[in-house]
C-alpha cells in the first residue's frame, strides 16, 4: 500500500521526461496512476462495509515511535476514493485546459506531488507522518496557486494561503504533541481508544484549541475563510481539485478523524457548531455578491466547509450521516461545476457571468451537465444533493446547542446557495446569445469527461440513494461516529419539517436569483464594512510583521559583531543564570589535587589570554591566542585525549599561520570604543566566564541517564572493527553528523576559494557590481585613528588629493 501510493512521487519525478515524449497526451497517461489507485481502493469497500479495517505498517523511525502506517476504514476510504477518482479526471482535464502551456510538465510534477501528499494525509495513522503530509499539501498547494508566477495576483494569493495554513499548522503541531502526551501514543487508532482519558485531561482545552486552529485555517473556517476565494488565481484544474476533494477538506477530515476521541464535550459542540454555522452563512452571503463564476463557486465551497464543520459539532447520529452524505455530494457536484467553469472561461474568454448568455446553442453538452450539477448544488430532487441537504436539515433541527441560531443560519445559507446554483447553472446558457471575447464552442473531450461522469454519479446516487447509502455513506458515518451506524437514505421521507425547509429555501432562492442584480446593488452599502473584515486584519498583521522586522533589525542587527556577541551572551546569562538559581542548588566539589605542571599550563593559558586582550600588536595578539590554543592542546594530552590534542594543535597551527600571512593586509588597531564601553564589554565577558565555570563545576556529578561510554568501549572493535574509539564514534556512531560537518567545511572552502579568485581591481564587471551593490554612492570612508588617537594622515592625504581608487579601496577594506 505504501509503495502503491508513494510511487506517485517517483512518477512526478519522471513527468518532465514523459511530458517531452507524449506532449499534450501526457494527461491521459498520468491519469492511469490515480485510476489504478481508485480500483485498488474500491477493492477494500466490501471489507470496510463489513466493519473491518486494513492496516499497513512500516516502522519508519521506531526509536521515536514514528511509523509510516496506513489505515483504511470508512472515513479514509471515502476520502481516498474521492482524491484518486476525481484526481483521475483532473489530470485528464488539465491536459486539455493547459494544452500548449510551456510549463505543463512542471504543473503535472506539482499536481502529482500534491495528490500523493493528500492521499498520505488521509491514510496516515501516525500523528507525525500525518503532519508531514499535512505540510506537504501546504507547500505543493502554494506552488499550484502561484503556478502563473508572472502574475502578481497569483503570487500574492499563493503567499497568503501559505502563511495562513502554515501558521495554523504550527498550532496543529503543538496540539498533536499535547495529544500524544495525553494519550501516550502517536498512533491515531490507539489515541481514539483513550477518548475518556483525553476529554477529562487538564490540557484538553488548550490541546483542542491548537488542533482546531490548524484545521480551521486549512478548511477556511471563519475568520480564516478569505484565503480560499483568493486562491482562485490558480488555474482552473487546481481550483477544481482543491475545492472538490483535497486540501480544503483536509481540516474537515482531521476533525472527523479525531471526533471519536475529542468530540462530545461542551467545548467541541459549541466551537464547531458556532464557527461552522457562521462560516456557512458567510460563504453563502459572499457568494451571492460575486459575479466571477470561480468566486461564486469558491464562496459556495466555504459554505459547504462550514456546513461539514457544523455537522461535526452537532455530533448526533443523524449529523454523522449528513456529514458523510454532504461530503460525497459536494465533491461530486463541485468538481463538475469547477471544471465546467473552466470550460466556459477557456472557450469564451471570460469568467464574468454577467456578460455570458445564450450559450446553450453553442455548448449544449456543457449546458446540460451544468444544469445537473447545479441542481445538485441547489439540493433539488432527484439529485444526490437533495438527499444530503434533507439529512443536514434533520441534523440541525435536533442540534444539542445553539439550535435556533443554527437552524436560522442553515436555512438562510440554503436560500442564497440555491440562487448561486441558478446563477452558475442557468445564467450563462439561457436568454439571447451575448458577445464574448472568444467565439464560443464546445470544449474538447478531455475537459468534459470529468464533469459528465461526476454529474452522472450525482444523478445516479440521487435516483438510487440506497446504493450510495449502503456503501460509502454508511462506512464514512460509522468511522466518524466511532461506532456502527445504520444508514437508510431515501429520496422521499414524506411531508416533514426538513421538506418544508427545503421548499421555502427553493422559493426564496428562486426569488433572489430573479432579482439578483437588484439584490446585489442593495448589498453595496455593506462593502465598506466587509472591506474591514478578516482579510484587512491579515494585511494589517503582515504590515505589523514588516514593521517589527524593521524595528528589530535596527535594534538588534546594526552590523556590529560586538553588539551581536553582547546580545547573545547576555541572553544566555539571563536565561541560564535564572534557571540555575531558581531550579537548582549551587553545589559543586572543589578539588585541590593539582600537579605543578598542570598549574603552569593553566597559568600560561590565563596569562596569554590577558596578553591578547591588552596588547597593541597584531602579531603579539596572534601569538598570544596561539599560546591559548596550544595550552588547551596540552591539557587534552595530559588528560588522556591525544586525538583531541593533535586536532587542536593542527587547528591552532593552521590558524596562526593564516593570521600571520594576512597581517600585512590588515590596517592598524583602531580605537572604536570609549573606556565605558570597554568596561561594559569586560563585565559581560567576566559574567559569562563565571557562569560557564559554575556550569562546568556543577555538572561534573550530574548524570540524568546511564553513560554510553561503556557501550562504545565494548562494541568499537566487535561491531565497527576499530580500536581507536574516538575515530569509531566519528566515522560509525556519528557518521551522518560527521558527514554534515564535512559538508559545511566543503562549503566554507568553496566560499574561501571564490573570495580568493575574486579580483575587483582587474574585473570591470566586479568593480561595477561592488560599486552598485556594496558601496552606496557618495559614501566617504570612515575616519580612522591610530593607536594614539591621531587621524590617519595617509588616508586623509588620499581624500584631499582626490585619489578615488585608493579611497574606494580603503573604504572596502574598512567595511570588511
């Protein structure tokens, strides 16, 4: 199972090569991958319907209890079928929609990676692996939304979506860590068995808020709903996939997955019911104000996501049935409608429904399929959307909290969505034919195959609701509820309150559609208030972030290395010193068993360090620091660490030689600080040294875990075939760490080599670059003083005589 799903990443890597071979037919070829996955997942349907589950476990990082375990039950199977099934048609559709696009290969690379990431998310049983796939969907969706990277709007929308979802992802990670700590496991199935323990724990509320912050941002719940309509800057295949089966439902999936363990509490019911209902209303209200067909559908998706969240909050058995049915119905009609919207834009050259009309004669298949999918969106019988809407009304009528508010918002949102469905499904096709930027004609087969199949399924599931109910809906509802739920779907339940609510919403929705232009004009006075909504808050937050970054850059990153060191050391002293005093007793052991030669080495070390601080000679300072290094090497050798001693000697020798070689390139010592500043620096250095001494003395006898020295001594020769234990540790036990160090050294060496080969005096291009990027115009070199405080006369002479080349060289050296 893991290989079957994750092989999509391998296919994505091969896509650029395949795209060059198959050209515009590449979509049909790549669609074989999700199609085969769909067939594979359908094979698990009988087993899941019988109440069984399938687990595929691979120990990824067993030492940290992180496994790549895939788990198939009713909920994950429902999502996996939607992702792979609709994904099949999306890949075919993209080949026709983006035919001839120069970056078609890049699009398929990202789309396949996104598809596999979403599949990994819904199939994962481990919280950590789920979070990895969660973030992968955020990154790949960022690249998909910003696919048209030359467009400023696309880049802006992609960044907005990334910041909102990744910000929520950080909160989700914190919630997952708390959840694993409470339940004692990272396995989702094990955690769901500890529902009572989790709900009664003292960290339940903060953990719940963190998890909901992640799911709300991902699934565009109010007040984070604004990023989703803006994501319509993406190509239509991306929009269709995001809204029907993938990313925006990831948050809904996670809430549904955790419902058996976290749901049922007062906090869960109130938060999800309230925010879900408000999101449902806001999405429908914002949709009715839009004229862009993709924005109309996007806001209706916000409405649907709010509905699903509200149903999870209600949490009754009827709500679980409505959740599964509504999820399936929405995926079918929304995938079809988005692909049809793309076909209209592709064949007419406009997305504005107010300039479309009479297209039924030019695009009859598109008109018919749009009508079927639109009727399902509106909840009109005999479409499956009607069955789902009836279940939703039954659930809200029996809501355990905020009942009347939820009923009112659900009924109002349903009225407006019916008008939206009529606008999308009827307005472009009825009436006289209107002039469009492009001569309209029927879309190609690749762009109609998906909508036709999805609309047909909506009709079939509506006419035969027992077929869908006995399979996907029952399995999904049982998984969300955490216990077997008997689902009985029917197109006719008799005359009841839900049917009356549906009839009222149809009448009012039809009236809104008829007076839509007037209705929109009456809503225009609300525009200033809407402009100050959550999205304005997002932009203010970004402005504040930029302001804060500018402020802290001016305060903390002023270009002075001395200032950087002082801030770092004082922070270290404050945090470590406070912890040391507040939490630990200052106990240490004094040992006076010191040999004379050890005292001599210690004296040399201290004395040479002091000489390096006070000498006025560069050569003397280098020599003194060399004595410090060699004294440390002698200590290593005396205390039985010859390997460290040899390494220290080599490093010190190389350092001293390099410093001596470049001394003649350096200017003389410059007095850059006042006596007060030097006293402050001495104080900071002294406090840091005292703290480090205390830490070393205190930690001599501190041992929280058994020492691993014995293991290394015993196993160096039999396991690693080496008698030099230090070498074995570096090469075998710490192989990756050592490899990383080698990599860093290699990068540093390449950087040094590049600097050596860089000759601005002989390279005109380099001089130009240095003048424009490094040296601002009309910047005078800093005035230097010699050790006695006198101004550097040589530099002043150059400035007076106008020797610009020399002055520029001095300035560059001063900056360096």
